[in-house]
C-alpha cells in the first residue's frame, strides 16, 4: 500500500505542477465560473452516471457510498478507498465569423473513504467552479474595444458520514466548505482621431473572496432481482445555500507594452463599494437533486440512467448583474454503464479491464442573449487493474460541444482526457502466520 501511496503523491505533484488554470471556456465569464463536474473518472466515463456504488471505488456525488456491503472476497473487512484524478481539455472555439482554440489542465479531486463497521467516513478536496478566459471585442476597423480576463474559482472540501441501514440500503450526508476567489479585469481602449490607440488606457479590476457552507444528502439501494440480475438505485439532494462574497474594485490608468502585452499601472483608485452596498454580498447557490436506477450483474456489467435537476433560476450575484444574462433551471440526463469480461481471471490482463461508456445532455441554466447554453458529451473509458486486487488506473475520454454561434455567441467543441488512480486496500489488519 505504501508504494501505491507514493505513486499517488507523485501523480498529484505532477498534476499540480503542470496545471495552469481549470478552464479555458469563455462561458466561465458568467456567474462564479464554469461548474466543474463533481465525479470521478469512472463516473465521467459513463456519461456522468453516479448511481452505481461498491466497496472498492470512491463515489464523490452520493455520500451513501461511504457505507456499502462487502464485495466477494472482502468479507469481514471492507477496504479503505483512495482516489486522485486530473484532466486535460482541448477546446475549439467558433463564432459566426472567427475561430480559435484553447486548452487547460487541472487537478480534479483527492478523496479518501474509510469504513468502520456499519458506518463509513469520507473526506476530500475538489474544485467546484473554475474561471479562466481571455476575450476581446473589436470595432469595425479591427481595433480592440475591450479586453476581458478572468481567473480563479471556488474549491470544495468535504467531510461525510454514511450508514449501512440494511444489507442493500445506505444513507449518507456531506458537510462541504466552499472557498476561493475570482479575479477579473476589463480594459477599455481609447483611440485618437486617426484610429491610433492612445498611450494611456483605463482598466477596471474586480476581486471576490468567496466562502460558505453547504450540505449534500444521499441514499443508495441495491437488491438482487434473481440469481444473476441486480437492481441499483440512488437519490441525492443538495439544499439551497449561500456564499459570502467579499469584494474589491479598483480603477486604473495603465500603459501596455506593445510587444509583450504587459500592463503597467500609472494611477489607481479604489472604488467605495461600501457606499453602494457591494463590499460584501451574498450569493444564492441553488438547490439540486438527482435520482437514477439501473440493472446489471455484479462485477460483470451494468447499465443505468440518471436525471439531475438544479434550481439555477434562483442563482444571484449582485456584483456582476448583466442585462443580457439570465439564469433558468438546469438539468442533466445521463445514460451509461460498464462491462468486465472476467473480473477474477488469473490469465489475460484485458479480461479484467473495466470498459465504460456513456452519453449526457445538459441544460446548464445559463441564458445569454435569449439563447440557452446547452452541453452534449459522449464518453468512453477503461479501468486498468493494478496487481491482483481491486485497485485500478482509470483513463477516460470525452468529446462534445457547448453553446451556440447564434446571436453572436461562441460554440465550444471540446475533447477531454481524464486520468485517475483508484486504490482499495485493507489497513489496520494484522497479518497471521502459520
């Protein structure tokens, strides 16, 4: 187990060192950034399906998964589960008149689940939202009118408890602390009568430091329909919560280096946000629920569907209200599953590989210029066994699109590559020798 943990720490270090920003999507300009999918690579490789739970894989979306029955061969001692993951995204951006591309690499999650009798505990760290954009608007002569930049996001650390009510029924709850900051700037370019940029330009810079508590409640139920078929279902609910946002706004006169693009402040003045009631604001984080069900044969195959609904229309951010942006209720439909040729094969590595696939359609809840921003993705993945136990290295691949080119908007065609380690082993168990 120690060797595996060393490998995990090396992977985490490599991911964090290589990571630049969590997203390159222009749609992270809105709200508190693009919502990061709360799920493991295993979930994401099945179209986002998260209803399947077992005693050897971490499930970040349903806290009832912390308390599950043992798999065959683990009687009397459920394993401790450890998971870490990251991803790389390549995005092609397309408008009605132009196109471009961008990429981002990000750390996705670090999680640990510990069983204790009928109870189970879980804790971890993962990004909740991410901001990362660089946008420009042009005048009719091709000159820059405005330049927009943003970075940051909200992270989530959680502590959860699950309880195994009966052999197939478990319940759980996560207490989540959300924290982070968002920084953005807008430069408004000015020109002389010959359409030449002036030496001095004006810039507005905003920073919001965010924090708040939220909760997630989950229920998981599994039962055998007959000797071969198993029914699996899951329900989660996240009540509405608030994020406290402490805000700063600074106006600057700047000069810009023509070759490097570096900005140099000449004079700055801090806005009095207290006077307009925006120094500290409360952001409403909408409630969300999900439910799903599926059937399968334990340790062989599974197929299921899940529906998630979020009351995104309740979201508000007083600091960044926009007349062209509204929020509507969001939803996601996921269909997916997995197949294992023979999980306990002594020979033939690929017989023990887990093959995953899925599809999802998401209504994000963001509406710009009277256009709903929707997302569609098709995903595939494999779980490569490590050793003779239940640990695995997971690879995932997703292709899809987000947004539209209608009404001067941007369509994103993305490719996501995902990698994770899912480790399951018994701790605190004495070895017996005969």
